[in-house]
C-alpha cells in the first residue's frame, strides 16, 4: 500500500470549503475586519469577497447556516500550518543525551562530565549515563554502580532517576531526567571550577 509508514492518515486533501465549493444558499458572514455581517445570500457573500480580491472561506461548517469569513486564504492556510508546526515543536522538546564515563575516572574529569550532565538537565534534556568497563574492570561492576549513585547524589536537586543503573554487557547505564528544580536558575554558591578541598 502506498501509505507512508510515518503517517497512517490518508493523504490529506484540503477539506476546507472556499468560494464556489460553498454550495449552501446562505451563510453567516464575517467580513475582512472580523465584523459580523449577519446571514447573507452565498452569491452576495462571494461577490463581496471578490470585490476585495479575497476569498470566502467556511470556518464553521457545523453552524446553520455555516459561518464564512472573507480573507486571503493562502495567507490564512500558511498561518494555520505555522501554528500546527509550533504546537508539534513544543511537544517534541525532550532529547536524550549520552555521557560516557570510565569506572576509575579522575576527579577533574568527573567534575567536567558532571558539568555536562547538569547543563543538559537544565536544558530540559534527559541524560543516559554510560559506564564503560574494560578488561578486569568487568569483575567489579559495583564500582560503576557507586559512580552512578554518586553522580545522582551530586545532581539530586535537579534530576530524577528514570531508569536505575542496569548492566548491559560491558556497559552499565542509568537514565536521568530533569526534575522541577532543573529549570530554576543556578545559584552562585559554588563556582563550577572551584578546586576541591583536600582532607
């Protein structure tokens, strides 16, 4: 079958009735300024629109008689498409980022990676944190778990665990999502590059 696998609806012919496609005898007319003109003969409404080089567009077919507006249909359609696009964009905001760590990561590298995770969470993205084990490290998976738990503890004010640490072959992964605190502005209490105090 020729339907797209991304969109299962039939190809959408524009079902809006405009100009000659409006086949009722009378319509409730709204002029180009948005003013109600009352119920008028459809032919009269059509010639009113033509005189202004505009279209007669049915905007509410459920009413009796249908409500029609006088407007530039191509501009109206473009604006409707932009609104629909903006609504779709708004729904698809969340991305999943990935950060990879080694079980025996140096403190400086850990702080850098933690900074990346924090930035992604504050940007309202989810973060898949992957610990990569090599060779003998495979025999100490608890090191990876401890590291993931440490990362979550360090970022617990802005993150939630969406998937707890899970072993997948040579990797261990955890999925963090932004909590409500992630959208708050960062406080100035601890500068990101402050050197750690040695005990």
